[in-house]
């Protein structure tokens, strides 16, 4: 009886993952709407232009902004297996957060105030720097607690 229940749950899980599998692969998933930011609690669907997420082996955490994502990942140290997604400022699609370029010090304001603006390429980041008076381009590994503290200064 215990086994039957287990297989029942397992088959539901497989069905569910089959349904969402194709859209999950690129990080864009409709079910991501209607989530709350794991850091500040704001509904992420109000901030589609800024949202991000961390997909771990056990759970997915959603964020309203790169700022909240970085604060949370610094507080709970990110596992190497965790996938990070942020919203590309120009493309407005989720991109790999570990490979993104982040511009700080620009005139673009995010949901939580001054933010790190994610761009998909070095070229886009440089373009953004020019357009929005950015101060610096950072890679994922270069963003630390000091960077977050310094936002908006
Ligand atoms: Zn937030």
C-alpha cells in the first residue's frame, strides 16, 4: 500500500514535469507569475521587467529584482548546482545569471531602488553604460555585500 502511494505520487510528478519541461529548460515559465520575492515578499509578477530566480535541486526561489536575488544568495550561500536566472534589461527574457553582465550606478531604478541591471552581453552592457550613465560593469562573481551596500551612492 505504501508502495502504491509512492508510485502514484511519482507518476503525478513525472506528468507535471513533462508538461512544464519544455518551457523550464530556458528558464521562462508561465507558472513563475504569481510568486512572492523570497527576500522581500513583494509579488514578483508586478516586476516582470526585473524578476529573477534561483533554481536549486530542492526548491526554486523567486525574486523581484537582482538586488534581492544577490542579497539572498549571499545570505544563504549559493550551491554550485543552483541555476541562477535574471531578466535581461533589453531582451526582457530570463538569462543565465552567472553569465550575465551587471551595470551599477546607472540612472535606471528597479523595484527596490538602485539596482544591478542585468545585460546578456558585454556589448549590451557597454551600450547600457552609455545610455544610462552607468558607473561599472560587474560579473556575477564580482558582486559582493559591499556592492549591494554601495548601490545608489
Ligand atoms: Zn524583493
